[in-house]
């Protein structure tokens, strides 16, 4: 028995992956293709992706939002978890990064589920709100520039339905959020402010999980 989360050394982590993660061949291939990328650390872990896929299925999601696509592993993972008529509104600004994932989306047969918008995410989200899409999404995943996280969260809170789920990546930030941040460390400061805000935000039910680099789950209350 334990009253706190287990520290995972490499042996335990590899056991966890070997006994839990079930990947489509395209997911494994995309992870391999991204491994040598200079910014490979931006990709979510396979066990985090699997948890997100399970959550998408549990809430019966059909319409989802992703903010920050990188090479497309998380978008691929969510798209695979959606029903045939499901859609991912995928927001990013980099054609270079997102182009890496497109062949693997095709390989998995889910390219038609992923609506990639290459534009600043706030612009895309505001356009959705202006088009009357508030409350019409089931799930959102935020994993982009940390200083804009709060703005993304507020837009997603409007766009997601009551009972829908917002997931936020990097909310433990390598442990830095638990330590005093310097005045010029804007990413850590932004995450600390958001974590403080979420802890007392009565609009959502909340859990911050020690998976990956910290994954916050925020369920929108009615």
C-alpha cells in the first residue's frame, strides 16, 4: 500500500509501457519518426496518449479540440479513439512540424477526421465562438505555448459542453511549478498561475495527474 504516487525508475516505467500501452502501428511509427527530431521532447508519452484515448471513449466524444499538434501523435491518438463521424479540430502554427504526422494519419485511416488549422490557436478558437460553436465540443487538449494556456483554457471552457473534458499538458513542468520561479521564467510563472486558478475554479471538477509532465483533467460542470 502507498499513500502517494509511485516513483517510476526505468525498470518500472518500461514494465508499465510493456503491460499497458496498445499502439496502432501508425502510432508506433510516428513516435519512431519523431524520436530523432530536435524537439522530440515535445511529444506526449504513449501511456499519456492511451489515457487520453480512454477518456475520449469514456465520455463518448465526437467533436474534439487540440491546441498544439507538433508532429501529430496526440491528434492521431485521439482520432483513432473517435467514432467514424468524430472530428479533431487541430490548431498549430507550424506546417514544418505538422507535415511529419500527415503520412501516419493517412496510414491509420484517420486523416479525414483531423481538421488541421494552421493559424494562431486563439484566432481559430475565437472564430469557432463567433460561429456559434460554444458548448458543441466534447473534449479539448491544450499543449502549446505556456504563456497562452490561460487564454486557451477560457476559450475551451466556452467551447466544451457541460460534462465535457479539458486536458492540459505540462502542468508539473518537470517539477519547476513547485519551486520559486525567476521573474524572467514566464513559462513556469504562467503554469503556476494557471494551477493556482484551476485549484479554486468552481466551474470544473479537477484532477492533476503525475503522468508524463503532468496532465490536468478539468471536467466542465453543468
